[in-house]
C-alpha cells in the first residue's frame, strides 16, 4: 500500500483514535492495544497515524535516528560523531512506524551481523533490526496474540528498558530502542500474556458500527479512496493537517500542564476501587489524562479529562473475575459513575 | 429444492466464478464448499476457463513453513554462491495469480493470519534470516472447504476478506455441466477481459446493500464493500452503463446471503419501522453531510424528494428479497435453532494442523547455542547459519576445501516448552435432574476453574450432556471469552446420558494426548444415569453402561475427577468415581473454592 487512508476520514472509532493521539502526544503513556471485531479498520488507523505524525529531528546517518539533544542514552554512532564534530548534522524525517510481521525471525527483530559486509569486506558490522528502526517511533504488531512466544519475550524486555542489548555472533551491541508498542488483535484468538499486556499503556475495544448511517459512510469513503486515493487524501488534507497541528501544540504544552492534587487523589481512589495491580495503572492514567488535557487545550488537568481516558488506561489492568460476566470496560465505567456522580 | 431453484443457484455459482475471474485480487477470493470430486473439479475448470490461459494457479500446502511462504535463505544456492541468497516465497511467486488452498477448514490460525496480513497490504513484507525485503503480492484466494461437521471452520479472518462463497453440495455433475454450457452460450460476445472501470454506485444502491446487510445480521464492513464491488462488476459484466437493481440483487445473493446470521424481519415489520433513509442523513455528523453535498448533489437532492424515497424503499426491498431467497437452506435451519447453537463453531478453536514435533510441548523457536539434554540440535537451521560463511572459511588454512565447515557458533537448537500443557475437559451434566438441583452452581464452579486455567495458561474444553447426546460445545481453547460464552448459553433439561458423556470425554482426552498435551477430565454430574450408550432410556442399563465407560477411563490412565452435583452425596456418583479411579468431590461440602483447589492440585 503506497498511500495511507487519511486519519481524519476514519468513521467513528473515537476511542481508538483518541488513544492513538494520546500516546503520540506523550509516548511515555506507553503503547496502545486495539482489540476487536474484524474489518473495523485497526490496521488502517495505525497506518493512517503514521501519515499524520509531525516529522522529527534526527542525527544524519544515525541508524537509530537519535535526537541531537538526547542526553539520556547516546548510541555508539552519535558518540563517535560527537568526538569529531562540534555540532551534529540533523535532518527532519518521518516518525518511523515499523511493522512487525508474523513469521519474523529473531535476527531481524534484534539485529544481527551484517553478512554481506562480513563476507565481502571482512568487516564485523552490526546490521540493525526492526527494534532499531522503531526507535523514537511506533512498533506495530498486527494479530499480536499470534506472535510466537520467543519473539514476545524479546519485546517485553526491550519495551520496558528502552534499550536493545545484542549478544550474538560475536557481536556485543547496545542501542536505544524506545518505541511505542501498538498491537491489534482479536480476543477470540486467545488471551495475551499478562506481562505483554502490561507493556501497553492504553487498551481499547473496537466494535463494528451498528448504525446504518456510519456503515454506509464507511463503505462510501472506502470506495472513494480506492477509486482515487490522491484526490481523496487531498479532500481530507485540511482535517489531517488540523490534527497534526494539534499534536504539535499539545506536545509543546504537555510539560507545562499542572495536575492538581484533587485530580491525583481521584485517580488514586479510582485505582484503589478497581483494585488495579501496582502503580503503573495510576501513572499511566495520570499521563494519559495530562496528554488529553493538552490535546484539548486545557490549562490544567481536570476530572473530566481523567474520566475520558480512565477506561482505556485501566481496562486491561483489572484482575480477571470470571464470575462477573460484564466486560472490564463496563466495570471501569461503573466505578467511574460511582466516583463522579452526575 | 425445486428444479428452478437449483437452476438459479447453479447460475449464481457460475456467475460468482465469472465475476471473480475478472479481477481476482480485488475480490480477494472465493470459498467453495464442496467435498473433493468431479463436481468441484468441473467448477474449478470453469473458473480457470474464465481466468484465461495466462493465470497459473498455485497450491498452498497446509504444512508450509514460513521460509517457503514468505521467502528466506536458499540453502543450496547460498552454499554454492558463498553469500546469502534469497529465495522468494510462495506468496510473492503467486503474484497476479490464484492461490488455491485445499482443505481450507484445516488451515491453522497462524497461517491464516499470515495470509490475511499479506492480502491486506497486497505486499509480502519479509523480515527473515537476515533479509529485509518487500514485494508485490496480489492474488485471488480459492478456499476449498471440505468441512463435514461444524467443528471445522475455515478461519474467519480469511472468510472475512474474500468476496464470494459458493456451496456446490447438492449439485449433480450433469446439472453443473449443462449449466456451464448454458452459461457460456449466454456470454456476451466480447468475453475477453477488458479492464475498464466499472460504473459507480450511487447512494441509493449503497444504502440498499447496507440495510439488507443489517437485516441479515451481516456484521462485517468488509462484506459491505465486497457487495458493492460485486454490484459494480455485475453491471460491467452485463454491459450496463449504470448499476441497476438487478446488479444490487446479484450482489445481495452472492455476497450477503451466504453470510447471513439471522433471518430478516418480515416486511410488515420493516415497513412499520421508521425507515433509515428519512433519518440517516441528519444523524450523520456535519462533516459527513458536507461531504455528501460535495460528492453527489444529484443524489442528495433526490433523497429529499418523497417520491424517490419510496423508490429507495423499493430498492431496499428488492435487494433484501434477493438475499433472503438465496440464503442457503441449511443455513436457515441453523438460524432457526437459535444463536447459541450457531455460535459454537464460529470461533477459532484449535482445528487445523498442529505442528508436529518430536518432543512434547510447544516449540519455542530456534536459538543459537550448543545442544544439550534439554535442547535438540536443529540441523537445517544450523546448516542455514553456516552456509553464508563457507566461502570465507574455505579461504583459511585451518579447514580443508570442499567440506562444509561448521563452527560452534553455527549451532542452532530447537527449544521446547519444558512442561507440557494441560487441557482440562469439563463434562457438564445439563440434564433435568442436575438442572433442577444445581446447574447454575456447577456453571459457577466451572467458571472459577476457568480463572485458574487462565492463570496457568492451560486450555479448556467443555462437553455438555443432556437428553440423548453429549457434545463438545467448546473445543480446546485458551480463550476465556469463548468458554464463558459457551457456558452461559447452556440450556438444561432432559435425561442423563452419562455413558455417552464419559465416552465423549475419553475421545477428546485421547486426541489431546495425541497432541502431546495432558488431559484432565472433570465430570460435573449427580451420577444418576438414565440414558444408555444406545440412546435408550432405562436406569438400570444406563448405569451399567456408565460404569463400563468409567472403567475405560481408568484403563487409559487419564487423570479425572468427579464433582457430585446432587444435593446429598450420592452413591451413584461415588461409584462412577471409583470405577474411573477419579477423585470424588461432593459439591455441597466442597465449595467452589475447594473444587478449584483440587483441580489445581491435580493439573
């Protein structure tokens, strides 16, 4: 697929779109897990997101697309450059959205010895894998619950540490791999490992729209896009640009938005009520609420922001209770309505 | 079926092939439900004839490995060339052609998901064996569905992505041949595939298809787009300049009817409801409205006029009527029997090919490392790792020329999960005697056990028995969602065919054991059998049969437990447990938590 469907032209699925925007504005929120019906545009949305992301500044030639002012972790490449140059050359590049296809092998995920170079020039060089390419961007796994266990193990570790450590074929390489994990799948294919589930900051359920109006609209837009993708993209360009600007503005404002103590208390109360494990849920909830407030252009985080993102931030962190037939999303909402009576 | 109905169905099946052949990759694919035989061969020949001579179909073996599917390192070429050589996979090779999947109902979920991903992107995206490449892969999928029972289903993600579904069961070879002759005679003269853009659907047509889909319970949005494409292709096929109601009706028959999940509401009711055309436009958001304006002023103004509104309703009815008439007979009877019955097979389950391994447990992939007691050498992967190096190594003096040089770092080991998985089979007594007492409690206990299974990542299967049958209502799965659903829809009442239930559990246990997993049978019953193996009622011989079946379990040595669901511990259940060499647990004393603790201890 050469061109992506415009993000703003996706009919409905507001929760999914919001979750993606939130994790774009603050990658610290963690990834997004999209579970739901077939044919609801899960993959379409991810590819569309790639097209509207504002470009990022990266060091020219760096295989990990490091930011020039990144002091947290410096890759070897940039370290070498820094010694010889006072100022690093930079350029604007699109934010990487990397596919992790099913059937991927370990060497391509973590990176391996560059065989061509080893054979032709006798150089022991590291050929970065998908984790390297996803640095500072998004790593997208479609059908995440069908991913092989040993690949999942690799991801779990790297997603937590933000660093990929390669010890193989006589190589010893360490490079930054901070990415936002985006997974999609169908719950009928089986459950996710709890550890992997935990790496996703937000989780949304998507359903096929049931009202005739939106269903017709989906078909019409899909058709218009297939007939003339360029014209269709052109028609939605303004809307897409609007979203892109909102992301840029929200990112700039993010750090300056305060979280009042009252809201913090509310968040803690909510997590306690739901019995979510550990602090991660609370932290994610706060960050997501702040990112959402930034998107909304609010001066500070309010409880309405908290309410909007609570379901997606906590849904997958509840303890399973098989005797309770209601979905975990409903349970979050029930707790919310108790905490925030209208 | 009457003769004219058969003729219509045959003609539709042929039309489906003809339309599909016009642009296989755009339509995604076709599912052909039929046992192997001359009828299917004849139909496939017809399909190939429609495609023309240029297209060579490729077959997809069910056991295909990822390196052949996507592409990967070519071992022999790499050894010869002394550098890594890439070998294109089947999905890249079939570009522009047809991919035929025999026994599609046995397709594994993993393979189906891989194919689906490639179909979505129309490209193969390879990240394997040190290669990172992409190539175009546009193909039409032909799913040959030979299912006999509901337990076997073509993976839903593929069915969702294809357009056509035809059922050849019930057609005779003669009638198919005759129909093909008739069809070919009626073909337009210029049957050569001219690729022109089909006419565009107007809003009314899309509306009719979408509302027909809703009435039939067709949930998938992909099916809607597929129906629209078919109506357009049909107009082109019949050399019509605009899409007529006839084309929409064809789309409804070919695409929507086979996907129906409910019987449409009778027309009286439909017309009494406020029909969507009047209210669907205002319910859309502003953006949609303005878009509609810009897209098609004509149709928009047409929508406002009351006269054309009626036309729209007429069209809706034509389309829905066509779809209704084309719903397969078997499907309708299934629909009548209620949603719980239908739901059973619709999900994933574990049908399909299991990867056979020499060791027990699931393979965990290949890693570099030295073979040891717990890890086995994977010869092919070791060779693959060593192959690209041969030229380099041959240059050094330490190794003689003309031999494969394999060094310690090349060794690849296949890892397996050490502990084999447990699959817990719940045989739930849903008979009248049990239902009266505590079917609900039994369900509760099972659900609690399910939670444990979830924590341990075990699989569960559920067998329900009542009346004269015991059936697997949930094949082994790890999905808690499905297990819960299958339990909540479980009706109660009828006799207690205990012997049948034990037999069914035993059979399932055997098949689980054959896969290298460990079965655990949990019977929830009051032990009061009153239906024998032969389905005949009668307490005495039913008890004898049940005890005999129980002995079989003991002989086979499967772990089992009997949870007595009668109000007081019953002798009957105790006896069954003894014969089965099973642990006996009366529910009145053991609470749900207790039961769960015991199962945990046994698994």
